[in-house]
C-alpha cells in the first residue's frame, strides 16, 4: 500500500484539515460570488479559482458531523493499547476504520444531502488504507468519488487498491488496469485544481501534499505498465514518480525502475539504480532482498562474461 513518505505527506495535511474543520464556530454558507471567475485582462487565461470546501448548512448538521468525525480517531485507550501491544495494532485500527465507516453511513442517512459526508468517507478510506484492507479502501474511496469525481486523493487511493488487488490470473485484469490508469491520469490533472488547502497550511505543506499525490499517481502508472510488461512505459512513469517527490524516494519505485531497465537489457543504466535501492532498504526486508538480488545480477552482467549464466531478474 502507500509507503512511508506518502503517509507522512498526507497526514500532515489531514491533521491540519481536521483541526480547521473541528474548530469552526458555526455552519458556513458560501460567500456571495465565491465561485465566480476572477476577471483577467483580455487575451489572458484567468487563474483557477480555489475550490470551495464542503460546508454545513445547519447547526444540527454541523454538530452531528463533529460527533461522527470523532469516531475516525483512536481513543486514548486504543492509542495506548497499540503502543503497549504492537501485535494488536492492526486489529485495533481495523476496528477504528469500521467504526469510522459506520459513523459516515449513519451521518449520511440522517443528512443525505450534506456536503460534509465526503469528509467522513475520506477518513474511512484513509483508515482502511492504513491497515491494508484493500476491498474496503476501494469501496469507501468509490463512495468519495460519488460526491466528488475529481477528488485527486480518492482517485489515487482507489487506483492503488485496484492495482494491488489485481492478479495476472484475473479474467478482468485488463479492464481493471484500464480503470485504474484512467483514475490516476485524471488525478494528475485535478491535483492542481481540486485540492482545497486547509486554513493554516503553509504553501510548502500544500505543495508537499500535491507532490506526494503526483508521485503516487505516476508510481501506479509505472506499476501497471510493469505488470503489463510495457517496460519502456514503466520506466518513464517510475522516473516521473521519483522526480515528483525527490526528497523521499520510494525504494519500491526505484527497484521497479531498475527492473524495467533490466528487462530492456539496459544493464549499465540499471545497476546504479539497483545500488540506490539497496542503500534505501534493510537487507532482511522483502524489498531489500529483491534489491540485492537484482544488484548482484546486474553486477554479473556488466562485469563481462560470467562464469555461470546470470539468474533471471526477480519479479516485482
């Protein structure tokens, strides 16, 4: 599922958004003319207007949303339990995710037209993603998309779940990959127009969040192309993923990039990238083991004729 760099970027913004939303003093009506285009000189393209955040229309709706939103967060006892017994953390957080989804469903039943429903289903989507419940991640993400079909985080998250769930033996794998590809391609377009920065977020934090979304979108594109054995396309998209978030490179993307080059017989280009994947991983981890195996293979191939035939590149 999503790797550490992405989670860090998302949670920094999510926490700010939650603080902003729960601190609102009263429901807000959209300001007059808030969705109007900004006037620009003739012949120039007006800058995109900021997307208006969802708002409550009544005080009871807002109060009910606050109560439901609280269900998305672990209680003090749950936090203590996950720290005391890490082995139980997955069970506890799965329970939190299910509780979040139920709170979202209950709120949506009571306020079927509320704009705030999207916040609750996005919280459920994130919670399920964090515990790697792919079916529920996809289902709640698709629910978010019924409220906002352009939401870049939901587009990326649903595409990620689809890609991870799809196997080579699935009869509908091509259709699923095509759908996931359309979602992430759309996300690369809407990330600049459909992210509503919460009050208090710095420009740097907002750009980090957007960079994380772009990086993940291109990562999914590269993964899909790799699985379809379109290795040149996989190489291009994986490089875009790494370039989009260079401060926190993803070892999985780097390893897949090395493998994509290997599959194209670009061994000299692949070796330094495989070395980088080794540097970023622990030897005992699954990714670390594959990275070291790929590095050794490439070293053998680039050192001249090997004494024995080199092993095949590991599947990833």
